[in-house]
């Protein structure tokens, strides 16, 4: 290995090891939380009941928001079905500490029946300003809006999840912002965000994600006052959908820095590796642009549907805040049409024909270069269970099982709860 290759590897390892800032998940064991058990069947609930809300309210203080608890667990082994079109959150957990929300049989969760209340019903689960927790082995289906939202807080872990949404916008799988979060072994089907980091965030690790006919993962949407740093996405597999990955904003201010995207595989997405700081679907911020710096893309293999209409790689940075330190290493993105272009604007770094180098980061207009098939490109592998299309928006979405593989050739990090 040459000196430059060794140095690049050491830098990447350093960036990877720095993403989480400490331990995540509950600070006490699940067994220690079982001294007192509140079973909804003992509080007026019954299996097959048309309304389990009063029983949950009796057992857990309130249905809408579980507030301020410490050292507790919520075990959900059945499927709760949305019956009300009230907006908000079906289950919100706020200002809590040291908790676990899970299914012991890896089959519990929420059926949102979103097709009956599209954009007029609740999000399924929202965790707000809570610390030291985990959510795992749950199935979330067809939320009227977003499925899982993690808002602020710290030291959380999300894993072994299957999320099925409709084939339309506003169906986000996992949205997270806060400090020190680990999200892994999650499958998402929808037509909006797969697993997305929002601002403000630091020390986020996202790995072994299967975006199975999904809008794809992203950082954004970003606007004024953005503050995101020390983020690592690795082992992300995307089958169909909108993009392999996108950093999206429209002007604004602040920063995204020290981010690594390592080992991505994508098949038949509309966009590939996409930085777009003039994203037309977002209202422009008041600043000149969010500053992107020290962003590394490594070990990518994938293709887009039409590489001329939508480049497999485009780096469109804000003229008022040019990107710097954008590094592409072993990125082999191509087109199913066997023809492609690359696009860059105000982007500085290395590893792409249209990107500029140097220490003087001044704006420049879009540069479009013809692309040839990368020598390292191979036809992307598949996973058993890859979907050919998304789900209809006017009919019930079937309840899936949680898979045990989320990225080709890699074992699940934590076994399903039912197998422990």
C-alpha cells in the first residue's frame, strides 16, 4: 500500500471511530425493569379490542404522550391499528430516560392505515428530548405521515425495524436529529426519506440500512442555522426509489462537516450520489448557503435509471458558500442506459472529473462532463426480498416481517428479539 493510500485509510478510520461520542441505549437491563409489570389486559384491555387506548392510559398515565418516565420498558407484542384521524402522534415519548420500546416476538408494531387519513392523521412514534433509550424489533406500517421521528435528546439506538409506507411524499421512515444516535438494521419502503439526519445533529452512526423501493436516505432539508457534524453512514443498500443519497438545501446558513458515506450499493435509483444546494422543492433560506466541508464518499457501487437525464453523481454547491474537501474514493456509479454525465458547481475536492482542486474556493458555474463507465463498476448485487415497486396509496399495505439481512453479505448486528 502506498503512502497516500495508507494516509487516506488512516484518515477514514479516524473519521469512522469518531462518529459516536459514547454509549447508546438504556443504562439498566431489561430484566431490572420487570419487577413491576403493567399489563394492559389487567387494565380493561382485551385482545382484538377496537380501542386499546383507555387501557394504555390506565397502565401508563396517558395514551398520547408518555412523559418523564425513568427506567421503564414498553413491550408491544401485538399490532395496534389506528382508528382515529386526530393529528399529532399515536405514541409520543417525551423527556424520558433509560427506557426500551420493543417487541419480544419481533412481530409487534403499529398499522397506521394511512390510506384512510393521508396527511390528516398522526405520526406513529415520536421520541422527544429523551436520553439513553432503544427502540427495536417493531413493525411500522402505512403511517398517515411520518413513521418514526427522533427529536433532539441523546444516546438512543434504533434497530431491527421494518417500515412500510405508501408510494408518496410525506411518508418518511426515520428522521433523526440530536446527539449520539445509532440506527442500524432497518428496512424502509416508502417514497420519501429512508433514514435521514436533520439539523442540529452530531455524532450520528447509521449503518446496515435497506431502502427497499424508498425515496432514499438524505441529510436535510437544510436551511438557516444548520449545525451538523461527525456523521457516518455505512453499508446502505438502496433498491429503486429516488436517490442513493442526497444532501439537500436551498441557500441557508451554517455548516455540515466531518461526514463519511462508506460502502453504498444502489440499483435503479432516479438520482445517485447527489449534493443539491439549490433544491427547488424547498423554500430558499436567507443565507448565502450552508457550508459543506470534509465530506468523504468511499466504496460505492450502483446505477441510476438514466445517467444523462439525472447524473449518477452531481455536486451542486451554493455559489455563496462553495463546498470544500469533497473526496470521492472508489466511487463507481453508472447508468442503466450505459451513458452518463457528471455535474459540478462550486465544488472543491478530488475524485471526480468535474470537481475543482485548490485552496481558493471561489464560485463557478455548472460544469458538465461526459462520463465513462468506471473500471471498478460491477452490476449491483441484490437481496432476497427486493421489491419491484412501492405500495399503492389507496389500499391497505400488508404487514411485513422483520428481515435478518439488511445489506448484501453482512450479518445482522443484533439478533431479532424472538431469537434471543
